[in-house]
C-alpha cells in the first residue's frame, strides 16, 4: 500500500500539470483557428450584359491565420445566380461547414450594358440624288445587344450633303453613323423646237422664231437659258441653220438644230415659145438660154436650119411642130393637106431628135381667120389633132414681133407687160426675128429677178387655147 502510494504519489501532479499546460496551449491555438470564405474579385462585381460565367465563385478556407494558413478546403454551397441576359443586381450566397465551424458570405453582381448599339446603313447600288433634290433615304437599322432593335429610335439629321444618324440605348450608350449623299444627274435637258426642225420661209419675209422649250429632270424649266446661235437672212434664198444649246446645272448639254430654208416662191410660170425657126438667129438664142439655164419651146418649120432642131432638143428645150411649109393656102386647104404638112415636119424632127413631137402650134394659131377660105377647117383640125394624140398650143402673151413691132425694146416691154399680169404665161415670139432674139436676154433677167419660173412646154402644160373663129 505504502509502496504503491510511494510509487504513484510523486507522478500524478505532473500529469495534471501537463494536461493543464496542454489545455492552455489548445485554448491559445484553437481560439485562433477558424473557417472562412474567400471571394476572389471581391464581394461586389460588375459584369457586361451577356457575359458568360459572371460569378467568379468562392473558396472556403479552414486554418490558423499565422502558422497554418490552409489546413483544409471544405466544399462551398452556392445559392442564387446572376442572369446576364437580364440587366440588374444579383446577390449570390455562399455557405461552408466544417466540424462545428461554419461560414457564410455574399456577393453582389451588377449586370450592366456598357456596349453601344450598332447602326447599319443600307446602300442601294447605283442610287443617286439629283442635285437640289431631297435625299431619299436608302434605309438603316440599329441593333443593341441588350435592347434589341432600336431602329425606330434613330435620330436622322441632314446637313451639307451628309446624313447623320444617332441612337442611344436604354443604358445611355450612344452610336453614331453618317453617310455622304451621292449627287448625280446623268440626264441632259430635253430641247423641243416649236414648229419643227425644218422650216421654210418665203423670200423677203422676216424670220420669227417659233419658240422652243428646254426641260430638265433636275432643274425644271431651262427655256430662259437656251442660247440660240445663227441667223436667217430672208433677203437671200438659201439654207440656214439655227443652233439651240442648253446646259443643266450638272453641265449636261443638249443641242438642237433648226434648218430654215429661205425660198423664193415663183411669182408665176412663163413658157417662152419661139415659132418659125430655126433661123440664122437661133444658135445665138440657144447660147443666151444656156447662159441663164432656161428651157423654152420651139415650134419649128423647115426653113433650112434643120440641124439646129437637134441642138435645141439636145439642150433640153421642147420641140413642137409648127409647119413644114407655113403656107396657109396649102395647109388649110384640107385636113389631109394639113396632116401631110404636119407629118413632113414631124419626120424632120424625128430625124433630128429621134423622137416625134406630140405638141404643135397651128400657123396663125387656132383662132386664125386666114383659113376662112375653107370654112370650118380650124374647127375640124382642132378636134382632129387631139384625136391623133397631139396637144396644140396657142398663147396668152404676144411679143407682137410678127408685125406689131421690130423694136427689141417694144418686144421686151410687150412680153413683160403680159407676164406681169398673169400667173401663167405662154409667150409667143419668133426666133426668126433678130430683134426678138436681141430682146430675150433682158426678158430672162427680168423674169428671174422677179421670181418667175421659166419652163418648156410639155403635152400636159397649160395650152392657152384661144377659141376657134373658123
Ligand atoms: Zn408662124
């Protein structure tokens, strides 16, 4: 007993002392041990709309701060989540347990929109705006990540050929865009000439501009800006060109030309006819006629200058039958006698020209009374010649050169007096008379100066019939 006591008695205070010491140490250390939750990135964070994994998460830590920083990492439970497709504030709760320790933490997440909308401008290929015209919007759209379609909120402003577009999303983020307006005018003005592009003006009549208009797709009425160049001289027959030019504001140029023809209307038609040739004067006459390029008619006889008939014909004059003999008593003795004489002359003509004549002039004219020794002969002949396919010609102007006068001045005067009184003149002259041929050049000049047309007779020409007296 004593022994056991002696053996044990000195040990137990030490154990107690050691236990006491351990308890003091444990209290010292354990009081410093703890469970905590770390939040990387902090307890409050802001993320962009649509961002993935907005929550950086949390970590639980158990240990002693100074000596044993991490003893163990318990699992963290998370409550709540941030919806980044929805703007707003979200609270996430974290919780961890270990033994009798537990820890809580929370984090605030702001989901925000800091991204601007996007404006897209539509551009129609080849589109243009006429200068001075309003720009026709080609189209645009605005889309925001957070707010969706913002097209209806786009503000548009046009200034100095530039269109400015601006839109703000609900978070106040602003987008801007601009476009340069393409101005163009590929279309030239249209010039319209009233009265047409060709006009005929009577000689001596003043030219009065019939007018014109110029219309432009962009500039409208440009008539006042048309420049007319060229001039018409109504006193000089000819062809004139008037040039009309106009330019629009884009320098598109249009030109039009009007042709004005100043024409001399004939004052009348003159058929100069020469009977009783060819003679020694006829070649002179042909030269004069050729000089003025005038064609006349020869009613020929068989007086020894038959070769001149061919020259008359070759020069473009008309050749008709007058008579082979020009002997009244022979030719008007009977119809047979008349036609025999006519045929004889026409055969000569055929020989000279290669053609028979179908125009004739009766010696003395159809109204002659010298044939009255054979009553009614002219009545019968005027019918008979037509039946045989001829046309006979009388005259309505006489030069009076077969008995009335031998003076060239009087011949000239008689002819122009007669011509000036009528529209159509069939003039009787004789190329067998030298004084008549002398008067011809002046007659031609007078006719041409006064606007008369000189023509040779054909079967269809005005016949100037007198009316038969026998
Ligand atoms: Zn005659």
